[in-house]
């Protein structure tokens, strides 16, 4: 996983699966500085598919196919 804060305050998150099988990759939001007690959520946007994924609170756990990646843009809501 790669996490990068963007200049506008959004966060780019890359999930990279280098294995031979699909994998669930979990991101706990407190690991990127968003405490659960804050009451905040992240709105996620799929940068490859150009579509909204949804709003999540506390964690996001996509299943990434073998030898593939998922790049999302997260906005605090």
C-alpha cells in the first residue's frame, strides 16, 4: 500500500497486489491519521474507473485481483 497526502488535502491511496492470487487488502483509517473518535469518514473515488466507490468510516478493504492495483482518491467528509 502507498499513501500520499495531496496538495489540496485529499489523500491518494494505492493498493498493489503483487501475488499470484486475489487478495483482500485492508486499510485502517487510523493508520493514516484519522482517529475513529473524530466522527469523520472518507469518500473514496476510483481513479482508474473514474467512479465514486462510496463513503467509509474506520476502514476500507477492497479485493484486488492478482498482479493488479487499485488507486483511490480519499476526501474527508
